[in-house]
């Protein structure tokens, strides 16, 4: 499995609330967000790990430069206008097989993640397996429409009889990169627009429920994430 991490955001809300570390280096139970994800990926059959950080993150650039991994680590240093453009900057490393894309601040139970990876690795029919949750702690959640078999029917900005929201963990095949190219060509910026295009393009996507997924966007989320992590 190939893995990709979007870590290019400025973490402006954390800065405003007194957190001085760049978001990728914020610690949860003594482990930086970036190290946590890389450790989990290595434990789940990582063939390669790619990440993008913005040009202003000198501290993170230095941190990544001293990392030594037993698999290829690709680091793109680029400031982008949005998460979908960050994804596009990582796309050259994702053409050779199934991959998982997520943001650096995504917190989840590791055992659930392992089951998710196992399910995606073993399935040869899906174009994508998206992590979803019915736990909502997001200012602008993306609601995920599903049918009885958890096939994804749509992505919505408001709840239109949806059980789940997106967990921000995307399991995809290289087929999705063609859709990404189209989104770039048509001026789209946001990952939710890309996800809608996946459905419109007819890709076979399923949802896999997680009990809870947390994003570390505010200072108070650090404490929530640490309490959540202690239960793993």
C-alpha cells in the first residue's frame, strides 16, 4: 500500500489559540502528528510514503530531512491554494497501485484503521474505499450518501438523510487520478469537489464506518485527541 499525507496547511487556528508548533509537529501523547501517521502506515504494509508541506514550514522541512525510513519517503515542498492541489502535487508518486490519502491531523483508532487497510487490500472490485463516521465534530462536515450495501451515492454539504460524514481518509486506485486531472483542468480547489467528481465519473466507491475520527484544528482538539488515543 502506498500512503500520502497532506501537511501543507498553515494551522492558522492553532496559532491564533497559542499553539506555536507547526501542525505536523504538534504532539499527541508525546508523538508528533506526522510521526504518528508514518508509524501507523509502516505498521500497515507501507510500500512508500509521500507528503507535502508548505514552503514556509522550515522547521518541518528540517524535521523530515532527518527522518530515516525503511521505505521510500517523498517530500514535496510547495505552497498550494487548497487540499486538492496538494493532492495533485503528490499524484506522481501514486500511479503504481492502491493508495491511502489523508491529512496530517486525522486521529482514529489504529485497530479500525488496520481493518480498513485489510479490507481495501483484499478487494479487487472497488475503485475507492472511503473512511466514514457517524461522529460529527466538524464545523463543515461533508455528508456521505450510501445505499444498503454502503456503496457511496453522493457527497453533500448538508444532511440529506445521510448516516455518515467523511472521515478524511481516502483509499483509492490510480483510476481516481484521471478524475483528479479533470478537476485540476476545470479549476476545482476542494477535496469535496473531487469526491463528487468520482461519483459523477461512475467510479465504484464504498464507505467503511469508523466509530470516531477527529481532526486537530483547534487547541482544544489536542486534549480530545490525547484522550481518544489513550483508549486505543
